[in-house]
C-alpha cells in the first residue's frame, strides 16, 4: 500500500481516507468536515508557501492547514 498523510500529497492526485488521528476535539472537527474513512479526496492546489492546501471532496472544496492535514492518513487511488 502507498500510505501517506494528506499534507504530503501533491496537487492533481486522488486519495482515499484511511484514518483520522489526533486529539478528540480536532479529530471530531475533521470528521465533521467530511474527511471520513473511505472518502475520496482530490488535491486541488497549495498556497504559494504551501499552507493551506485545497481539497475537493463530496462536491465541495475544503482548505486545511498543514498541521490539520498531517492527521489524516490516506492511500493514493490509481
């Protein structure tokens, strides 16, 4: 498997969420935004300095800071 955290994925790549780690409150917030296990996520673009990163999932775009994205374990979808 090609597992990484969401903050290392390059734009124009599709991934599937495997797991969300982190403290209870921040983990719940990320899950509430739709980043649940099994969800397909497309990386749209990064800000010029690399933070935040924009993702497309479930029909909407979501921007996350790098420190938030590093708590989401994903695998690349071919």
